């Protein structure tokens, strides 16, 4: 794979996404179609080290994670949560949660990720669902652009990341933002700071998780 193929802004990279995925409906949100890696495809089996040798970050954008499916399901079923609101879809990956917010009537959706290769994946997925989603490749932790709603699918799997996110989400909540997160039982989840909104049994790929169905809870940071 040459350098142009690894450029996230190139048409060749969009071709790479399309060549390594197929348009599928995540099982818990069948209303949405995403370009996802097939479970049998070797993209799912490559280690982070192997991906690094060819210049690609781990392809989180190719998976429909349990936390994101849970938040997307909640937003689609409770569209009043985001209706006519400005929404940040944090750590977006495939764009699943942001697409759900756009479908539910949000006034503006920004899907943010630090992986530049998420940009073409989110663009392709938004187009497949006939919605408009702005994509921002940046580390927004600690910032505040006045969002009404912040949504995060699955972000408490790593302690250093959780240690940065928790005070940020707490500060946003104190300012008046509604912060909603999905969590399938990650190790660094701050349960004492949240109130439960919904619980789902979410089918997931066995290669990603320790079971084929993850009990996933959608939470809101307590004001």
C-alpha cells in the first residue's frame, strides 16, 4: 500500500474502506446502515502492531461497538433528547451515534475522533443514511463549544483516557450540557457520577468482546 492510499483525504482511502467493508445494519439499530468489516475478514484479525507497520491506526471505525449501539438505540427511541439541539458525537469511530442523532432531528451534529481515517468512514456512512454530519478530527477533551448534548458510545476502557474524560464531562454537565454515554461494563466507568437511562442486550462480534451479547447501559451524567 503506497503513501497516497494511506492519505485519509484521498479517494483511494475511501476505496480502501469500501474494499474492506460491506454495508450492514448493526443488529441493535437496524434502521442504520454502516460500512463495517465482515467478521471473517482479516481486517478484524490484525493486531495493533501489524496495523502500525503499514501506517494504519486500529480500525475502530469498522466496528459497531456495544456502547455506541446502545446510545444510538436510545437516541432513536427518544428523539426528543436531541431534537433541534446541537450535538457532539465524541470518539465517533464509524459515526453511528452521530448518524442516529441526525436521524432523530438534531439541528447540528459534529462527529469527532482523533483518528484521521475515521473521516472518510463517517462521510461514507452519513451518505449511506442520507444525513448531514460534520466531521472533526481533533482531541476536544477539555474544550466547550456550547453543545447542548454530548454523546459518547464506549470511552471508559482505558484509565488514562477515563481520567481525562471524567472531569471534562463533569464540567460540561455543570455548565448545562446533557452528557449521555453508553457502557457495556468497562473497567473505568464512573458509575457513581451517573444515572441510568436504559439497559439493552446488544449483539456484538465475538472477536471484539468476551461474549456474543453485551449487557449495555445508557447513562446520563448527574447534574
